């Protein structure tokens, strides 16, 4: 991770207080601090991209399953006729 202000490497900062811990718990954002210029802020971890990909995979699986189910229902309906 690089500092958006000065470009030097930043390190994880401890979340301060309840609000920051809550943000840390429910989002993929983490508090970071720069030793060079004192910048402190929140940045998304790379893991969020992985999580998004996992959701897309799940969505594709569900859509695929529903499509198969629909075809099966139509096939059974046609056989029934
Ligand atoms: Zn900096």
C-alpha cells in the first residue's frame, strides 16, 4: 500500500473507538497511516475484489441453476402435453 499524499509505503493503523471498529467489521476498509507525512485514512483491502468475484460466481451458479430448472419445467410441460 502506498500513501496517496506522498507515495511512501503505509502501514495498518489500529482502529480507534467503536465507530472505526464497526467500519472495520462490516466493510473491507482498513485504517492506514503514513510514517512519512502523517497521513491517516481508510483504504479497501485487496480482498474486497476477491469477495466481489465470489459473489459473481455465486450469482452465475444461481442463474445457471434457475435456467436449468426452467428448461426442466418447460420439458416436463411439453411431455405432459
Ligand atoms: Zn505520506
